[in-house]
């Protein structure tokens, strides 16, 4: 799961496309108006879905835009038409947000509550992307390519002493070591659970341990600020992947600006 962003070219002027899509959505809403989906028989649901799909097909909605399929020239391992950010701490939005306070939403000036289909100001987005890239590189240079990791991210504190901690570690080392040696799907070696965070196959290179504040789970299931310890961890790749993704986003903006017609981004969330 994560944020997925795709680039599309509109085959009609953007105002006309939005008008036709809004009309289609309105007609489809009439099909379902007054219906309690959960109480409908399966056969009736299928009938209504088919009726709704027919409206879209008759209006040729799928012909209004074309998904772009291009590889980046600068970084061929990346697709020029696709941006990805996972929801975990390694996702682009999290990494950029933690480092410079800017993310993909900021680069494209998109409000989180905006519509699924979004048309950015491509020239402005290009400038913002270059700004984010410049600031991100400065942070990497200043920190030596390290990042801060909250060692209590799960918020499950215990009364375990040194012997208990080593016993827990030993248990996971034996279990995961066996899995890794067998090359099973479960043998990732790096994972987190209520007992802690484990890096059994590739130990972290920790440069510092610094106290601070972080969000943690409360006894009632919510979140609140609590004392924590941050590990300053060396990133062996020096964040090369994130730098390359920003460079590809800049390349995408350049490519769109050289084309004729309207282009939009489809945001998964």
C-alpha cells in the first residue's frame, strides 16, 4: 500500500473532460440513488453495476485520456510517468518530510483533499522540485547521509532488563536465522513487532543515540507525545534513490512542458 501517482494525457480540452466526467458521475449516482447496497441481492448488485458501467461506456469516458508509458532517460530504472511513495517511514513523502518539511504534495501544490485527478502547474512544480532537491542534498551533505530512527515507534514499553532483552534477541536470532538460511519468504531478517525492531540480516550503522520526543501508542489505543530515543543511522546509499526520484520528477515536468495538450496526474490518495 502507498501513494501511487500516474501521468495521463487528455484527449480533449481539460474543461470538456471534467464536464463529461461530472455528467457521467451524476448519471451513475442516479442508478444507485435510494438503494441500500448492503441489503441488495447479489444479482441486483450485478445488474446495477452493469448499468453503471454501460453509462460510462456509452459516454466513452475511457477514451477521454491516455496513460503515458515512458522510461526516464536520466534514470532508466524509473518510469517517467509514475511516482511512488510507500506509507511506511521509507516512503518518499516521509523521507522528504522528515528531512526538509516538503513532500510530493508540496512539490505539485496539491491539497490532500483535492480530487483524484489533478492538473498541476507544471512550470511551478518543476521549480518546487528543483528547490526540494537542492534542500535535500544540503541536508544529506550536512548529516553525512544519516537519518533519525525512533527506536520506540511502536510505543510498547516494558520492564525488561538487560538479560531479558538479550533473551528476546536470542529467540529472534535463532528463529529468523533458521528462516534466512532456508531462504524462505518469511526470512526477511529486518522487521518490527511488539517486542522490538530487529535487523538480523544487515545490522544498522549507528552514529549516535539522542533523546527526544515522538508519537507513541497510549493505553487507550490513541497516540500522544512521549519520551523516546533516536538512533542516528548511516544510510549506505546516501539516499541516492530519493535523489534520483526527484530528478525524474523534474524530468517529467520538463517533458510535459514540451508537449501539446493537457496533462493530469491521477493520485491514489
